C-alpha cells in the first residue's frame, strides 16, 4: 500500500505519532484495525447539515462585527 500526503501533513502525522510513542506505520496499522473492527470508519464521517453551517457562519459574522467595534454590550440578567 502506497500512501501520499503533503509534506506538511506527513510531518504533523509523524510528530503526533512520535509523541504517542508510535511509529507512523504502527499508527496506520491501528487505524486499519479499528476500521476493520468497526466495519467502516471508527468515527462519524458526515457533511455538516445546513443548520450547523448557517449557525457557524452567523457566529463568524458576529465575531467580525465585535472585532470591528459594531457589537452591543448587554448585561447578564439571571432569573
């Protein structure tokens, strides 16, 4: 099996594997074993739904407004 990565991705992967006490080959083997055990990815692989994407975009706009000094300050009122 031949895998190709950008030099930046490979360097980061190698660094993290090393900090975990693993060789890059061992890390890939762990992933492959988990992929087999789960009969697919061992984590969710999905597209963000529109609601999450719209919320993230709205939050980005709000942060931009705050940084531009366009935000309003509100006091927290506890009930």
